[in-house]
C-alpha cells in the first residue's frame, strides 16, 4: 500500500468510526484494528501537514509617515507651535523649558 493509499484508508476508518457512534475502542474491537494504530493515525491525520499548509509571504514595511500627525502646543497668548508626533520627549521638554 502506498503512503497515499494508507492515508486514504485511515481517513475512511476514522470517518466510519465517527459515523458509527461507537467509541474508538469499541470500533477497533469490532473492526479488528489495533487501538494504538488507530490512535496513531487519528493524531497524524488531525495534525496539519506543515510542508503543505504553511507558506511564507514577504512583507514590506515602510517607515511610518509622521508628517500628517502633529502635536500642537497652544501657549496662553494664543500662539501655537506644531511638532511632529515622532518628536522625542526630551526635545519637546527642551522647547517647553526654553519658553519659560
């Protein structure tokens, strides 16, 4: 029996057991199957075949565009200062300190 034929045979056995309403142990006894072999194939066919089901797709990441997002600081006199959202906190702190 080829590997593909074995796979098909055990898929059919697993489906027949599920349709029968019998427990796995009772099904194996009725069909003359070794329970260890039945459970082996149940686990093997349940697990995804990683060679066939996983694909690696390249992802291109670009730098975020912070120009569209600004932080606006409004002073008590109504003057507004706009900073890029990506501005480092230390740099912003130095601007605020210079305004005092």
